[in-house]
């Protein structure tokens, strides 16, 4: 329960910061994060296909 409260508090702080940022900055930052997550997902997908493991 404490984790949920902390997560909601953090989300409120982040969303509050985004609400005060210009729309163009918010969209650009969102696009950068989306590309980063897409690259990460592709690397994870291809890494598991080769059978490599860090564990």
C-alpha cells in the first residue's frame, strides 16, 4: 500500500511538471521517450532470440 501511495505521489509531481511545460516541449520529450523505449524493446527482443543471457 505504501508503494502505491509513493507511486501516485510521484506521478502527481511528474504530471504537474508536464502541465506547466509548453506543449511542444511535452510532445518532443514524449517522442524521445517513445523512441528510447522502442529501441530498448527491439534490443530485448533480439537479445532473447540469440539466446544470450546476463544471468
